[in-house]
């Protein structure tokens, strides 16, 4: 067993944790102490080896940060009585995580027999989240599984128990609730509230967020952070991926305390057996990047400022960045709010999240003709204008909730567009298989019969037709897959138009040719009687009449200038594409871009 994986009493873990923390603090204060001086007082050999492995890993880390390259041989010479501890520490210290492999649903079903594991909904370097159901309570839950390597950190069990107990006590409408936590063997887990919705990252990436909608989200984030900070809980990893918006428009913050539980507190690679990149540097406060020690709730306020700026502008405030009002049309008073949250010095920032909420709501609830409007309204009568000026807090909250719901309306409707095209995609896959079968049948007809001209001719015709059928299938499937639902609606409609035109041009033509194509199919299957004059001539006549009539009617229906051409296009393109257009038109009617 790895020395650092040993199970020790909680009192021992606490003592080792305190000794390692003190060792780190002295390194950070540029007053390093030797490993020997720390382990000298340890009496138990087993506990001494665990502490030694932790200290060697930390010593190796901090020396490398200073540009040194300590070798394993040096530590072996310093601690000849503990070679396993040295090897375990250096081996762990020099390997990086190769990537978290989420457990299979079958594996989780064995570990959690009381749950119905439905599907994996998301994974990253820090955890995997599954949708599950508790049959007894008839509710859906989110099961978050942490990588097993975290459990191999001797201090992990201590951190997990401390932090998870605190998180389970957080009860706020804008914070994901933790129902249960614990471990089964090496598998540590959280059982949490399941949110049927989307992340703020998906919304921002899709360009779906108008300034007034961003301003409706911020107060909810402030409420959640203020509540947590009052409970002395700091998130440490506020970013769009950790902000969820449910299908009914409720804003929720996820993963409170997770970064601390897994030792993910700085941007450095911390050598405590986990080797995870600490935090998300683009959203981290300057003091958090420098050191995890002494970071307080104001780091969350800085991260909120980064998210706030990104929601308004679609960009990150990196380097020398412009004020938000230089990027988008918003009330210029909001510049001061955003820039104050992004102050590099913690004492110059807002000191509480509630102050941010108060300033945002004060700005968005007052009108100034000299400033850009930040809340959507319809210009109307004088009474309408007075109603805007005299908004009550309840009305403003309702407007914020409505704006949040609009973010999800577009996503849900676009999912309808995608779902509408799935039958067409599956049909084209089936058509591709038919095309492959026709190619094979054509080859079967001519390849062994190259000395029989009519078999070569019919086989080649069928072979070419099969290639066209397969090519048309690939064309349609490719155009379906290339539709990017995060793009503006005009781009999505253009992609849908391209799909329909390709389907109509190739698909309908291939379908009309079938009036004649059944003849080489019959020959390829060995029914040569079809080539006798009494059979062939009537077949060709009927086939040509059917082909020309169908093609003529098709052209008349779709020719330029025909007022009913659009209606015919919908009929010819089939139910899937027509349903996709209907869903897209519904989004356009709601004026959600």
C-alpha cells in the first residue's frame, strides 16, 4: 500500500494536517524549515512515514517553484530509514492526472442500489455528475462522484468531512442543496438537488444574453454569496460553469466548497496526492493566484465581477480592458459597479455581495434620460412612464424572473428544432445503408458477368445509382450535424435553408429516377425476363411517363414566382424539416435572439 493512502484516526489526520499547514506557511513566508525538524518529534513509525511523505511532496513542490531540481536520491540519502515514504512522495509528486474516467452506470448501480442511475450529465477533471432518481421519495437527484485519486490523499477524508458537513447546512433558494454525502470504499460522493436547466456558460457562449437579462441574474448571485459568506463559507470557484438556471428561471450556484474539499485552492499544482490545477485562473482574484492562504470572501466578489463583465460584454476582463459601457449599451453608472468588483486590492472592492445587489437594483430601478436604458420597457403614455418610475420591488423581481426564463425559452425551442431533425437523420442513415446495398447488388450483377453486356450495363447503372443514394444520405446527415444552435437565429435559418435545398435537389431527383431504376434491380436479382421486348418496352414507357410527369409537377410547384412555392417546399421536404421550421418560427415570434 502507498504510504500516503493509509487509513489513520481522525485525531492523527488533524495533527498531520496542522503540521503540513504550518510547514507551508513558513515556505510562503520565505522562512522554510527542514523536514527533519518537523518529523523529529513523531514517535509512531507509521504516522511518521505518512507525515514524511506529505512533507517531502511539499518540500519538492516549493523548491521546484524556486527553480531548483531536487532529485529523489537526495531525499533517500537524507531519510535512508524510510525509502518507501520517499518513493511514494516523489512518484506522486511527479505524475499528473491523466484524466478522470467517470464510473459506468452499471458500476454506480452496484454502489448505490437505492438509486436509479439514469445517465451521465457532465464530467470534468474534478467530478462527474449523474442524473438519478430516488424511487422512495419520487424525486430526481444529482449524484456527484469525485475521482478515486482524491481519496488516496491522506488528508482528503478530513477535508471532505469538514467541508461537506458545512455545505449540507447551506439552505438557500439560489444554492444547490446537498442532501447527503459520504463514501463507499474509495468512492466519495454528494447527493444533491437536480436542476433541469442549463449553465450560464452555455447561455453566454450562445450569445443569448442581453444586458437586461444579465442584470436580472446578478441580484440572485449576490443573495446566494451573501448568505454563504454570512455562514463563513467561501466558494473559491465562481464561474459560468458553476451557475445554473433552472427551467423555471431560478438561478442556482453549484459546487460550493468543492475546490477546498479536493485541495483546489490555488492556481499552483499542489502536491498532496491530487495534482489538480487549482481553481480557474481567468476568474480568480489576484490574491487567490498568489496564495490560497488568507483568501477570504472578497475573492468571490472579484470572481463575480469577472462573471458580471462577461455576461454584459461576452468578453473576459483581461489586461487593459474597456469599461462595459464602451462595449454594449448600458447605463454608464454600471461601469463603476463592475470595475469596483474587479479591483486588484481586496480592500478597494465591494466588501459584501449585498452592496453589489443594492447598487445594481438602485441603478436599474431609476430612470435618467441622459443614460442608456438597462431594463426593457415599451414607450407609451405618460401613465406608462410613471408606472416605470414607481415600480415596486415585487414588480422588479417578477421582471427579473421573467428575463431569466427567457434565457431558457430559446434553448428549449432550439432543442425542439434538433429533435425534429432526428427522424430525418435516422432515415438518411437507413437510406445510406440502402445505397450501400445497391452498390453491392450492382457489383454482384456485373463483376462476375463481364462477358455479358446487358448484365454489365444494368450492374453499372445500379452501382452508380447506389453511389448517388449514399452521397445524398451523407450530404443531408452532414448538413444536419453542422447546424450550430448557439449561433444567431439568422445563421440557424440559413443552415436549415441549406439543408432543405440540398435535400430537395438530390433527394427528390433520386426518388423520381426510381421510376426507371427498378428495371436494373430486377436484372441484378436474376429476373432477366424483364428485358424481353414485351416487358421492357411497356416498363420503359411507364417509367418515362412517371419520371417526366413527376419532374414537371415538381418544377411547376417550385418555380420562381409561384406564390405557393414555399408551401410545396414544406410538403416535399417532409415532416422533420417542416417541424424544424415551425419551431424556429416560434422562437422568432417570441423575439428571442
